C-alpha cells in the first residue's frame, strides 16, 4: 500500500517520486507527489504509481562517463580547469570554446581557428 513519505515510481513521467498526500474523493484515490529530480509537486492517480519505486540499471561505462563529466563540470564551474601552478591562464575566447563543448554530450570536436589563438590550450582545458 502506498503511504505518505514513501517513494514510488510514476509511470507517466518515468520518475521516482515521494508521496506527500493521499487524496480520496468520490471513490477515487489520487496522490500529491514530489519529484526530487525536478523539484516539482503534482497530482497523479493511483493507476500511475507503482509501489516498487522502479529499478534503474546502468551500464558501467555510462556510470564512468557521468562521473567524469561531473568532475569536469565541477572544475569548470570555478572558471579554470588547469592548475594554477601550470602558469596557463585561458583567454576569454578559449573559455568560450570550452563552454560550447561542455553544453552538449557530443564527444568529438574539431578545434579550428586562426594560427596562434591557442588550440593546444583549448584542447588541454
């Protein structure tokens, strides 16, 4: 039985949600749920929820990819990816290239610009 405070799986949104309230009206049961991934609160019917909470299985390579991507995004949030001891301070156009590359999950990019603008530094950061 679905109880308040427990987690369930919302089949309509394919998300794990926490049950905040159980609402019974005119013979129908609905729930007010909280989706921690999006931070939203919404109502669902009892038919849309599964009690098991949904089990996600991930490939080992996918988990490695997400972990490394998280580390890179964490490092770039501070503005620099290279260590300060290396003496490399990226210029604004090089940081722009880095931000464009980090916006999507595309793995391969071609760095092509004028001679001397720091393609090696862009590739390094």
